[in-house]
C-alpha cells in the first residue's frame, strides 16, 4: 500500500478458486492510501502456527457463509430470470449479509 508514492504497508485479500476477489477490509483505507502492485501469495497447506484458533474460527465462518450463498444461488438458478423478483433478491442479499458479511461475493444471482 502506498501514500503519495511511498510504500507504507501491506494489504491482503482473498482470491477464490473461480477468480472472484473478496476484500472484507478495503473500506478501512483513506482515499490517499492506494493498493498497488498486487501479487498472489500461495496459501500455506496448513493453518498458520500463530493465532491458529482465530484463523480456524474465521475459516469456519467464511466456509459456512460461502456454503449458504452457494445454496441460495443453486436454488435460485432453478427459477427462470423472468420470474425472479424482490423476494429472491432479498433472499440472496440476506444470505450474503448473514454469511460473515461477505459483501463482495455475488450480490445477486446472474441471469444469462
């Protein structure tokens, strides 16, 4: 992360296997704080040694949240786009909101 062209820190976020980027902390930065030169850091095969309990709690919450969103998406995929309405949109928004505040993961099911 840079401010006025000077590196002042690091910022990490997640990229899911489908390429979706999830950044739950992007809103914390001031307008002059800019994330630049992002690069992929391979996830270690096991949980970190430090703060393992917190890591596992967060991981469980994220996995549960993603499962909820996936389940609602699958259910809504069976509903033709023309028949989707405010109720289905509200259900997806609630699933996302209830799922550990994963606000950047699929706001609504896509229609093709």
